[in-house]
């Protein structure tokens, strides 16, 4: 059984996480900003269904992307050069997270329910959660959101209303984070989609070692803005 969190209790050591299901570390607690920040700074994230107990995870291995290892396919490279879109930071976090929460094909529900939306919206208002948005003809057509701590970005979810528009947002995010000195993006669990960008699995122990250094840099808590609108 996972460790049960009570008010004020700290998360248990990551090595106590279950092997099956992979990475289940603790249950209970709350989604307060203090609890969420503590979780992310230790490589832990919440993931649970609506009306169920809060579950906290730290899988081993961990899927990450080092910005210097970003791969862009030839087809995406051609799409980026068209520049028939606009990429923005933090202009409509609410619309982004609600779009990410919408049920996907072949899925009956979503883990991004009202409690999660409220919690991450509050983190956004505090300058810790950010949205990256692809706009075409002044309409939001794709994007993603996540949490930043120091010089690491924890990706949470993405969506596309037009093919590949979330990928466009993601590429611009990675390029901008690299310019700011971010050296790792947390992708949480293995995904062929993210692997196509160069993301790979590393042992949880190595992830934790890197994390301990990156989270101690100052946070960029102001509304984020791109240095350049487009990749050059």
C-alpha cells in the first residue's frame, strides 16, 4: 500500500514507491499550492480520477527531454517555416487547460477534472504554471501547459484542434527554455509521441540528482514571453 499523507506530513522517500503500479508513492493529502510545489520539487506529481483519492507518483524510469537533444522531423520543420501561426505564452491558460481536459478519442474520461483545473489555475496565477499556445486567425488551435521550478519545466498535457499545432507549441517552448538556461523537461512517463522529439528514459535516481540542482535556481514568476515570436 502507498504511504498515506496527513495534513502537514512530508512525502516519503522516492525509493519507497511501488513497482506495480510503477511509481505510486503516496495517497491522500490535498492539491494546495504548497503541497504541489513540494511534490514537483521532489519529482512527484498527482494523477487520479475525479471523485477518487489523490494519488502521487514518481515512476522509474523517468521520461525526460534535454533541450539540446531536441529532434524536429522534416515534415514539422516545413510546417514551422510556413509561419501561418502565432505562438504565445500565458495569454489564455484557462482555455488551454480546459481544452487539455476534453475527452480524447477512445477515452471515456479525463484525469484533468475540476479539482485539478482549480489547483493548476491557482499555480498559474502565482506565476508557477504556464501555457504555451498556438493561434491561427486569432483562434486557439493547440498548445500545452506545465509547471516550472527553477530551471526545469514539468510538462502536464497538450491538445490540438488542428493537426500538429501542439507540436508546434512544444518545439517553440523547448527552444525558448534552452535560451533561458533550462536543461531538462520532465515528460513523466514513456510516450512514443515525445520520444519522436528526442525524449528518453533515465533512472529515477539520476532524475532526482539533476532535479535537486535545477529546482534551486530562481523562478521566472512573471508572465512568460518569447524572446522571438518565431524560431530562427
